[in-house]
C-alpha cells in the first residue's frame, strides 16, 4: 500500500482474521481485532452441554505446517500453545456392499490397505496416482493458491503451462478414472471436490490438489477440539500485543470521499481509527452493510451446496475418527443436489467422532458425534428448513440407523440439529458455510479479489483462495501481504 499502515483494524476473529493478525503483528503493526461474538473462532464454534463439547464448524484439519507458520510469524512454536494430534486412519470409507477401505497418509501403509481391499493392480495404480497428484500440487498450489492474484494476467505462464501438461484443466473424475478401475477408489479420490462446492464430474482436475492435501498430508485434531485452535492462536496474538474487542460488532466503515478506510464504527458507538482494514466476514453479506453499498466490481456469485448437521453425545464404540459413508448412486445424487436443488435421494454423508482421538471431549466412556449431510443451499433449493427441522432430524437418524448407528441413537444424551436456515442466521450467504462454489469461473484470478479500494483488504472463504481452514489461513496471510507489501513468486 502506498500510505502508512501502522494501525490495522481486523473485522472478525475466525481463522482468516487470526492469521492476518499474527502476520501483521509479527511485521510490527499495531492490530486490533473486532469480533461480534464472545470468543475467537468464527464458524469453528462449540456447544457445551452435559460434559460434551460438540464442535459444529470445520471437522477436518489438514496442512498443520500452515499453523506452524502462523505461530512462527510472532516468534512462537505451535507446541508451546496447543498440541495437534494425528488422526489415523485419516478416514474410513464405507460402501453399500458392506466393505470398507481405510485411508492413511503414509504411502506404503495406504497401498497395503488398498491391496487388501482391491488387489495389487489397484495398489500400484494408487502409488502412481499419488505421485501424479503430488506433481499437480507442487505446480498448482504456489501458482494458483498461495499468492495474491490480480486477474488472469497475474498468473505465472510457465506454471500454468506445467499445470496444463499435467491435465489440471481437464475433469477431476475423468482423471481419477484413468488410474483406477475399482469404483470405490474412484469415489475415495474424487469426493474431495465437494470440499470446494462442486461435483466430481464437473470439477477441474487441478483440484486434485485438495485430494493430495487430504490423503497424503493427513488429518489432525487440536487437543481440546477444533475450537481450541483459534483460542490458542488468539492467545498467542494477544501475548504479542494484538488487542481483541469481543461482543461489539462493527456495523459501518467510515471512508474518505475517495473510498479509503478511515475508521470502524461499532454497535456500541465506538469509533476505531486505522490506516487499513481487513474484512473477514463474507463479502456478499458484509460489504453492503459496512460500506452502505455493493461494490460495483463485485460479481454475482454461485454458492456451494450447504449441509445439515446432526450433533449428538452418546455411547457406542466407534472404530474411526472420520467415517465417510458412500451411497450407491454417485452421479445422479450430485445432479439432485446441485442442479435440481433437492436433497440426495441416496445420500453420502460424513460421521466424525473426535473422541476417538481426544476422549476428553466427552464424559468418560461416551463420544461426540458430528454427522454432515450435503443438502441444497438457499439459492438453489426451495425447502422450508425451519418448518421441517423435526422431520429432517428423523430423516438423518433413519439414514444413520440403516448404516449401523442404531444402537448409538438409542443411547443419546444430547442432540443438536443445524440447517441451512441456521447457517443463514450466522451470516453465511445462501445458507451455506462453504461460501462461493469453486467453479472454474469463480476460482483463482476469477474469484472475488481480496484488495478492495486502496486500504481495505478481504480475507476468508468469500475471497481468494477459498474454502476450508488451510485456505482461510492462507487468505489471512495474503491479506497481510497486501498491507505489508510482500509478494511471492510462483515460477520457482
């Protein structure tokens, strides 16, 4: 930025805001973070009841090296603030024929499991595919994800040529199918497209970067639950001088006649001046309110599918931390979900049981269950989610019972349901916590740019690079780099 940036105001204390705060504080800036709720974390929140800590935000943490870098930005080490526990296996995939396949981050162990379930030919194919997606990741991540982009002209031509040569702009499912014959493996290595809000059949193959992060990088759980991580990050930031204002929402940004940020005005009436602002709330929801207008350059967007959550504390003896249950109708259910705006008639769903890794999240001998069912967002679907809450809970419980969770559901202590209507009340546009879908036309240089005016910067899921804890963390660093002035090369 071409003016002094000593005082920075950050709006939102989720993963993106905390990342920006740590990097900016580490560069010597004075930082104040305004958060409308009473604690850091954003959507990484928790219900606490009867001794259970039921997290209802992100359930999977990948790329722990990004967390290490955040702490390092202020001269700290992760292990001094929080313990990250490895999740093994990364997940267990269940199929309609009654079989299952465990996914491990270590290549040899993963290949052994695939050989057990699918045979030696498919195990060899897995090792080839793993090498392929690693090449896609090494090429595409620094060029397309891990740097600020200012339109298509800012893409590194050599890196894009390499990515094209690797088939990165072809179809994801088609790419997976060229390696594997077993239908189960074709699902395991393509479903990650749903993380970025698209169907595997329509996603670009460059999103195998997410598959690599997920399957080769592995998953982790912060001790104390996912919500414990933003608390640790906030504590480290506060120890380095970052000020946090909780329970006081920023309702307006004061700007100059030329549109430059001057101060944040809070609901309590306080005026907080600053030289620059980082806005982490979803821009489609926040900007019209904060600025009193929708920026003319801001596009109309398509949003990712949403989700139903059924959270419960119960008994049982879960075998895996993350269990993915695949339905038998792989293609048509995505058409129902994304194109027709209907719930999946043969749903695939996720069950996370973090107490497998950290038993202290529940009373002794009990477990926390996080179950996620993809559903249409409010942009594409036409369902009265509030009126149907009880019926939706029954629907999810019936599906879970058919998939082996009947005895667990007969032993419940606590139950919570979250619908797209609830996500909308949490300021998620179109009632989806997954924000803008990563269609090719809404990715990379085509995603909403993070520089808004001369001294206002966006961070979080609604801007570049996108959705998920790693992307939110990166977006915070990229926002800080806009202010600090650092730029990264993608050609190396």
